[in-house]
């Protein structure tokens, strides 16, 4: 039997697939842009956007806006996929990944960071107070403490109970699935016309200790190019990394795609590399320099929040597998 992957490849080469399914055709509109604007992934993005909007509306920078926005879910223990209260790895450790990038191509990142509630702010310090782009594990923690961040226990009682429950049947198998996720990726265009972005997560629940996903990787979980715009990703990091997802979205926009089309083509790239998309959820959001924005996901169910002077809403993204 022909595999789905081969079918897709053959279909594209021979023009078998309808354009509307494969490339998006002309069904995707090009929304008019407006600045400032902020976008973030998932339902909790609305709350995060509010904090970012406070910065943007007073002519603050996109960089300050995305840091302020990303800190909201990081500090909320009821959000079990980002920061404090995030679900642990299979050994019970809460390990956090985050990155931030500004309009001058400056970036900072931390991965597998423990005990610090706001990894996005540590990532910003890496950008601004170290000669490096990325710090991981113990080194990232030492750096955070040296910068005045407080060491805390991030494993809440709820997340500990979930972990105990998971251990009963899991036989210590690390899990990769499409349920235990919800990274915040946030991108903004400020009134001066500059773009910046942030991405922060506790990663996939019950992962192997030391596993790092796409979220702290510049180019995968986040990418910003002030000539073009910005993009962020959520979902199964292993798939996003394989295609340098957010960089791909920005490059698609550079070649003329609308933000939504750019995201769609990045999803299609992942589709083309898999025999089956079952169990893979990936979502992208993007904004361009004009303030036009969009998002697209592999599976149904991905929403992103947008806020500008006209709108403050949650948008259900179009998806490839509907
Ligand atoms: C990861 N991309 O660690 C993250 C998880 C995620 O929505 O985004 N979930 O792979």
C-alpha cells in the first residue's frame, strides 16, 4: 500500500492534490494590518495579550510587551503547561524552556531551567547581560540566581498529583502526545514599527529528563526578522524543530505569503515529512510589518488571541486536518 507521505509527494509532483488542500489556493484572505498589535497562542493568550497591550498602547516597545505578556501564564499555577505549576518530566522535575528575540536580531534563551518562575525574564537577561544566546540546565540556573532571580519550588500540589497518577500506568515510558501541551508563543509589532517575540513553556508533560523542545530554540519556537515580521510555534516540538518551523514561516512571508499562508505552508512542510499526521499537533502564528496577522494548525482545535486597537479576540485557526 502506498504510504501517506509518498502519496503526498506523488500528489504534489503530479498535481493530483487539489490546490485548496495543498497550498491553500486563494481561499485565504489577506487581512489589513494595523499597529500596534500583539498575538499569542491558545486561549490563555487573551490574558497575556492584555498585559502586553498595556505596554504597546502607551507606545512601549514590542520587546517589553512580549516579556510582560509571557510572564502572565508563567506566573499562573492554574496554567499547567507554562512556568510555575507546569507539569513535570517523568522524574518529577519541572523544567522550563523559553526564548526571546528583538528587532535587532538579538536573542536570549534558556532550556531545562529549574526553580525559576519566569524563564522568559532569564532569557532576556541572557540576551542583555551575557555574551551568549543560550544557557541550559544548571548553568542557566546559576546565571539566573546571579542575576537576582529567586529559587522556588515550581511543582504545585496539583501537578505532583497528576504526575503520581500518570506513574501508575505509564511504566516510566516518556510520553509524546498532543494533549499535554500549550506553550505560549507571543509576537508583537509596536507603534514604532518594530517586531519582537517570546516563547515559554514547561514542555511536554512526562518527557524524559533533559528533553528540550522547540520553544527555546531560535528559529524553531520563535523567529523575528524586523525586515519581515515574526512567527511563533506551539505543539509537538520534535516536529517543529525538524523544519525550523518559525524561521520557515518568516521566510515564507519574505517571499510574499500572507501570515496565514506562511503558517499553512509550514504546516504542509511538516505534513510532507510524515507518513501520518495522526497524533501530531502543531500550530503557528505570524505577524508581518504591516500588522497583518494569521495562524494555522495541523489539527483542529488551535486558537490564538489577537489584540490591536480594533480587536481583542480569540480566533479559531484554520487547520490542515479538518
Ligand atoms: C514543546 N512546543 O516542548 C512545546 C510544547 C507545546 O503546545 O508547544 N505545546 O515541544
